[in-house]
């Protein structure tokens, strides 16, 4: 669907969007810690493998208040494999290469009810169609003169995902391709590469977002974009474990212009181009030998080509406590300016608490709990939208693992996504208000609840 599909698949949207990157429905993923590795005289290899199964209560993130498309629970089996290699102790040229892939198989839970415009057979076919390759991630990093005062870095990253994050009222599916590449010029004065106090880095990235199966009802062609990213980063370690930070980021974001196709009509696509500027300063370091803090704040301006622009504060703060090797706790708050094709921009406030606790018997408990508050601009939104769009999403990710060795673990995991937004619109694209929940009218609602329970066998060597 137009609103929720494009919102949840935007880059950097937090844990909800990260589902398509780090795991098969929360069950199998490519995110991992590195083990000891396989070493040769010049290279080190880190292979990984993950096998698992899961129950997903709401695979398509449907609203239970919509009679036209209720939640579809699924069973999933999957496998993820990855390989990372790098050269050891590079002096002239540093090389790092990584590649990860995720495969999944899906089955509906029980008999599907023939509800609304999607009959039982149709919905079963849509679930089966999502079986197969879920994600591929690859990255290549080159560093010329990595230990010199002046060094040049080249980085390229690519990501393919097939992650339905919207209702299937119009048979839509998102096969999404993202690429990003560019150079970094780094200056670190000093004779000792391991104790240089000052680092200045100037970088450029070109990023492209493409949908491999364009969906006219969703306007996914309009969601594609090209971005030029320029960043100046300065870090000064004025104390051994304390640093001052200064960042300037300038992006040039280009969305396609022309006609946006919708379910029943065509609309002129508004000019969504923007040139956001973000400037921040901060401190990062130890307060005590167990307590560390990151305090960063700044100003952002979205400089939209047409209509409303954002001007205001941004922030990135965190407080972390470590009691090695038993306990780690981290409390964070982030306020960030970002963009997608729904409106001129959005602002997200993210509160999070995460921790790791080592238990007896080689057990480890991890948890992450948070709240995302998303506020979309009024400018640039579709003409048929009459409500202000704000979203509150509760998030949880709890993992209990038994570590047979340092690189082999058996893990149980539970994830929660609970979007409590009141935002909705009518699928006939009229500007009439949405009816009460439970109506059989063709209404698209953003709110949804999703639970994922999974069991994993994880190898990270």
C-alpha cells in the first residue's frame, strides 16, 4: 500500500526496516559477531552459517481492523550464509570483502479465510511467492596507505531484498536494490599510527534506490531515488579515551518527476527533491572506567525544492554501562531528519534501551526495547490524504542463547513490532474521512501488530 509500504521500506527507518536486512522474519539473519577466523599468512576468513525456523503472526504487517485484508500468520524455515575476508596487517593496501545471503521457505498457518478482495487461494499463492531468496548483502572496502598520515579509501556496498512490507490489495511486492559507492580522503597527522589524536575525513557517496518490480498502484516508481552524499568528519582525541566530534553532511536527493500511478487514477507527482544539510558537534568518551557517554547535537535544514522544509534540532545521545564480562546496558535517544516519497520529509525521535547479561551455564540474554515517534511533513503528501501522519511504534527484541563454544550457539528469539498510528486513507482516493474500525469499506490503515518467535542454530567462525 502507498502509505505504509513506502514508509517501512525507507532506508534507515530503524528496527522495522532492518528486519529485511538482518533476518528471515526475525529467524535467520546475516548479522553476527566475528569468531576466531581461518588464517593464512596474508588473509583471514570469517565464515558464518545460520539455520532456523520461526512463527510470524503477521507477515504482511496488515491491520486487524481492516476486513478487506486481515493478518496472515506464516511458518518459515530459512538459512543464511556469509563470508568475510580481509588482509592481515596491511601497510600499503587494506582489503575487506564481505558477502551474505538469506533463503527462506514460507507456509500459511492453518486454513486461510476467504476475506475481502483476497480469496484463500489467492492469499496462499502470495505467501508461496515470497519463498526463495530474501536478501543478499555485499561490501568491498579498499584502503590505500591505511597507516599513513594521508590515506585514500574506496567503498562499495550493495543490497537486494525481497521483503513484503505492505498489504497485498493490489498484488504488490517489493524487490528492492540499493547500491552505494564512493571515496574517502583521510588525514591523521603524527608518527605513530596507533596514537594519532586528530582525524579529518572528507567523503563522497553516490547512492541509488531501485525497485525491480515496479508497482503502479503503489507509486513505487516515484519512490526510487538517487542521492549524492558529502560528509566532513572531524575527531579530536584530546584525552586518551575522550574525543570531540564535528560533522557536516550535505545530501542532494533526486526523486523522479512526472506521473504517479495509483489504484484508480493518475496524479502529478509533486517535486520531492531536497538538499538536506546537517551540522553537529559533540563529545564521546569515558565518564568512569565503567560508564561512557556520547553527547551530540546539531542543526538540520532539509532545503526542499518545493513546499515545506524542516529547520530544527537533531541529536544523537547515549549512555553505556559495562561490568565486564557480565553486563552491558545502553540507553540512547536519537532525533533525526530523513526523507521518503510520502511527503517532503519526516522527523523521527527514537528512544531505546538495550542490554546483554551473561548467565551461568554458557547462557547469554540480550534485549532491546524502544519507541519510534515519526512525524511526517504536511508538504508534499498525496492530495487525497486529509489526516496528519504520525506514527508511534513499540519495538522489542529479546534473545536467549546457549553458547556451546565462542562461535557456535543455539538461540531462541522473540520480536515485537506494534505500530499504534491512527493514520489511514480511503482506497478510492477520496478525501472523505475514514469510517470507524471494523467497517467493510476499502480503507488502508497503518497500524499493525506483529510477533515473531524463532529458534536458530548460529555459527560465526
